[in-house]
């Protein structure tokens, strides 16, 4: 199976290197500047356990041909359109496996390529690109969840799962990948909403008189939206998420907060705005999510 990974950032770069070590046939689609850097220095991932550098196969958009069985998408949600445009010469063949936040990207890919060519995926990692171009993992969490959404690509999904199970990261082959996407969306929307609104970590938020209560309420709004969209979050999952969102002393923050404070573009439309829209369509009121989104929209307008 030939795999094309679009980009070599925190998700694509980290898991691509790990999959290469597990024997997968990986090619990275890169922009010219990133490709030149990697061709000169290799692609390095840095972890608390040590560093790994590989010399991967790379291509640019003009060099693509429709030869890949699996195309992994791992850009920020706002870069999806550009990623698909760069794939124009390769997209006539292959199954797509997106690792994006939210859910609207699945609908976009279904409309463009058909459900039979669109798997589902969830990436669990906090990572950043260093000044030298290395992918640096922050924290202990590193895992993928993927799954088939159609019998037409079940074989590809299972072959990919086989490589993931050999690789050095946590992996789950999800029986219901769309539910897994909603599970992450609910958690991420609450984490992003609270940490950007309060400009602090979970521990800092719950150390205030009302922080834990507000976190639970925002999480409740997100869970209500999921339930109204036929993807109710299981009680056990809800409890685990609530515990993480109210853990005393936790330094946990959302990447959206780091992007906000770093003056970078954020995914607030895709994570908060899209969830609010799903709620509005189902007549679910969500005032805390709305104020968090409003805060981010104002900040984006001031950038």
C-alpha cells in the first residue's frame, strides 16, 4: 500500500515517521520551502524519550500522479481547501483519511469524492515545529484512531490498521469512527472554549471560585449538541472528559489558546462555530460556547 501524507507538521510529520519505522511506504507532499529543509536535514521528531531523524520520500504538488492507495490529510481545518487543491494531480485514485478537527471536513470530502473514498480519523497529540524544522511532541499522549465508513474501503482501513498496530504509538481501530470524531469534538470545543476565554490552563481555571462549574456547563452544552445530532456522548466518556476538564493543578491547554496568544490563525470557526451551528439547527441553546466563539472572532478581527 502506497501512502501519501499531505504535510509534515505536528500530526503528519510525527505519525509519518513512526509509520515509516513500522515499514509503511510513505511519501510526504510538501511545499518547496519545507521540502528543501527536509531534503537537507532530514525529518526529525523530538520526544521526551529521544529524537529520530529519517530521510523520507518527498514530492511537490506538480510532481504528483494518481498512484497512492491512501491519502492522509493532516492540515489545520482552515487549510483543507488548499490541501485539496494541491492534490489535484493525485486525487483521481485512493482513499482519503483526514485527521482534522471538527466534523464538517468529512461532509466536504464526502461531497467531493464520495463516501466510499472517505475514512475517518482522530489524532491525539500535542506537537509543535521547532526553529530547526523538527516536530517536537509535547507531553505523553500520542495516538491515532481510524476506521472505515464504507465497505468499499474496509480492506485499505485494515491494512492501515496493521501498520499502526506495529508502530510506536497508541492506536484504536474504531468500529464507529464518526462517534469517535464527535467525542473528540465535544472535548476539544470545551477545552478550547474555556482556555481561550479565560487565557489560562485547566488548573488555573478550576482554581477560581466558578471555573469548574463553568467548565462543566460548557461541556454540557457541547454534549447536548452531540446528542441532538444523533451522536450522544457515552456516560463513561462524558465522565472522563469532565474529570480532565476540571482537574486541579492541570497544565492542560488547547492548541487554539497557544495559537491565539502566539498571534497565529485559529480554528475557532471549525471547532466552536461549526458546533454552535449544529446546535442552532437542533434548537440547542449554548450561551457559553457562543461567548467563547465571540471572543475568538473579535480576536481574529483584531489580528
